[in-house]
C-alpha cells in the first residue's frame, strides 16, 4: 500500500516551507514521492514553490480553488486514484489552511482508496508567533487541523522567545478545549527547534510520528463563506511599493480581517515570492513565478485592498 502523510496548518503557518524539507528528506531516503497541493486560491501559489523538487523521484499534483465539500472530495478522490497507479510509495498531501481534515479521512476510507492507501503521519504546522486573538472559526480550524497530529512542528521558532512559544502552545490547548476535543498534547509531541537546525534525525522522528485518533465537537460553518480570498493578477506594481503597502492591510479594518498575503512579483533580479502575515513580510527569490497577489481573510473588501496597495 502507498503511505500518505498529511501536512496541516492554518493560513500562513509555513506548511509549504516545511514540506519542501520533508519531501527532500524522503527522496534522499530512496522514496518515490508525489506531492498533492491543495490551495484555497484559484491560482496554486504553493505548487509553484515546490517546482524545484521535481525529478525522477518527486512529482507534484494540484487541486486549486475553493469549492463545496462534495466537489472538493470528488477532485481529491480522482487525483488519489490517478496517483495510486503511477508507482509512488509515498504521497504527501498539503491542504489549504482552512481545510476540513474530516474530508481527507472520509476520502481515504472510500473504496478503492482504502485498499490502495494507508495513513502514515499527520504533521501539524503551528506558527510560534500565533496571533492571540483569532475568530471562533479560525480557532476551530487551528484545533481540528492539529487534533490528529503525531507531532506539532512550530514554525518561526527562531523569532520567538520562551514566552511566545508558551503562548502559542497555550493558545492551541485553549482552541482544543473550546471544541471539546479529546486530544491533549504532551511536551514531547512538540518540535520547537529552529528549522535551520533540523537534522536527518529530526525528520526520521517525524517520518515515524504516526497520527492519533481524536474527536472534536464540530463547529458548523461554511469555510468558503467565513474565509474569502481576493486575487490580483498583473497589478503592475513594483516590489518596493508592495513591500511598503502590504503590511498596512493587516491593520486597516476597512480592508476586512486580512490573515495572509502571498504571491509573486518580478524585479530587476528576477522573480520574488512575497509572503506576509500580521507579524511581518518576507521576500525570497525564486526561479519562476507568475504576477499574482492573493489576499486571504475574513470579510475582505477587494476594492479597499486594491486602493491600499496602489497608494
């Protein structure tokens, strides 16, 4: 059977960055890996960020765009059926940051997928600088995406002090309690190292962390109504202007509650990936891109956002 691992995490937690390292480790161990990227946006930005992993032992498939639950499950089922016939022994699924994890388990239990795939590991990525105040819906997604994890890996730990790390862990525990989740985490189930210091031994532990059975009281809401996205194709704005104006989107209520901004812009040196949350913006050169900016959040006002970006 093909082992499938699920990499979960809320919007902007750092799933794709972790996935790049984890997939590279598995390829080095001799596995044939396929990555299934499921982005909330109509343009799958995250899939572009793992293109350099492509090779004889690593391929990428994508599911893009928000849609209703049934349609999304059909798309995922179709992709997994196709992938099962192509000789991979490991599949890594990176869902969007507002993914209902129950959908994934439901799909894997379906025939014939239940005869072809076995769940290996669930790894949850949580931002060590997790915002203190999230909506009830956001806290529910945070909890539900971590509930089944064999390990929780904290991102941006190099920027967090001991108080930040403790606050993030307590926030996760509160979110789990709020949805009456049966899961509680022990300190040994948290990985808090700076990702720059992760070794093969650390990835070996994650590769055998497994998953946990857990139940949560479901908060019924439409993820695609509660969380929206605004797409800006070919804005034609220079990198410096975007880097100056994007942070203001997180503090202006007229724009809505912005949770994440991601996309690509070209400057004199080539393509640059922009990635922003309320805690800051990062910019990194990449080989290829597409001129697009995606803003994800709650109650977004696209016209106000565009006006803010163009100032």
